């Protein structure tokens, strides 16, 4: 009977264990709070990725700041996705948290999708931002040249190396020859440029030249376009197009997609 506590007296062991239990509960609460914050952190990263481009487009910051926000928010999304996958693999961490972890993972993966796609494009597409259907004699800018005086990218065609890279990366981009007189082809080309949502800067029907500026949806980059319509004979007309970025060294295929989309829609 000596080892039994007197009535009304708590055992010393239980008294000593009480602080430990309090600490364990506090640690458990912190862990639940930390894991529970992952969906919100993933959402914050997703919002930052989206805002990086729209902020640049609408003047909240310049495109360089937007790229920095995009880069670090993407790193955060990658890290959250990796942490969440690790948590889902460990049974005692996953227990009772699978739903919130799943939400965090879904948001982080969705936020990471576009940056990962851009990384893949940067590795696979040629690092050029001047695309022309005529590589021997690219259409030249006239009125738009004055708008690009401070642009880092010159209106001058870069030269043979750019032409070589384009032939390798975009072999389908070629001149269009339409079996139709030049004047109606010019009118159709101008109408299509407007339908594409571009800002028409200048037109010269006598020379067959159309100059326009396209604005990208996300970052609001200004890319300039010149279209040249040339009479071959009374029944045939040649159409060439050039699309050039104002900034950067590569365009992740944006100018090539623009040329391809326009030329494919150009019909007699």
C-alpha cells in the first residue's frame, strides 16, 4: 500500500507529465496550422503568378518586375507541390489532412503548369523573336520604325543565323500565293489584320504594305507586324508577313504562332 497515493493527492508522475502533454498538444496544433496553411499558400502563389503578367500589362510594374514575380511565385508553387506530395506519402502526416493536402497539391500543380510549359518551350523552340515568311528579303517597317526607337530589339532583320534557326524551328512558315488580283487580296489582308485584333498603324495600298501592332494578352507585350502584298501577274498575288518583338531575345514561339494563324486564315 506504500506505493499508492493518499486520497486527494495527484501522483507525481502525472504532475510531471502534464507539461509534456501541453507541449505535445501545442506542437500538434502548430503542425495542424502549418499543414492547413498550405492551400492558402498555394493560392497565394497562383494569384501572384497571374498578377505578374496583368500587373505589367496595366502599368502596375514593368515587364522585368513581372518576370521576377513570376519566377519567385513559380518557385513557391513548385516547393508547395513537392512538400504536399511528401506529406501525402507519409501516413501519419496524411491522416486527417488528405483533403486539404489534396486541395493544396491541385492548386500548386495548376499554378506550376504554365511556368513549366514555358520552361519546356524555352528549351525546345529557337531563341529568336523576328519571324518572316520571306527570309531572303524580309518585309521592312516604315512608320512603325519611329515607334520602336527606344525598343531594345532593332527593326533591322538580324541576319542569316536567325533565318537558319527559323528554317529549323518553323519550316512551315512560308509565303502565300493567291490566285487573285492584288487589290482584293490587299483589302482582304487588311480586313483580316483588323479581325486579328491588331492596331493598324499604317497602310500603303500603292506599295501593298500594312503595318500593325499586336498586344499580347497576359504581359501586354507589343509585337509589330508588317504585311507585304505583291502582284506577280494579273491572276496571282504574293503575300509575305513579318512579326517582331520589341523586347527580349526569344519569344517562346509567339511571333511564329501569330504568323501561322494569320497566313492560315488568309483566303482569296
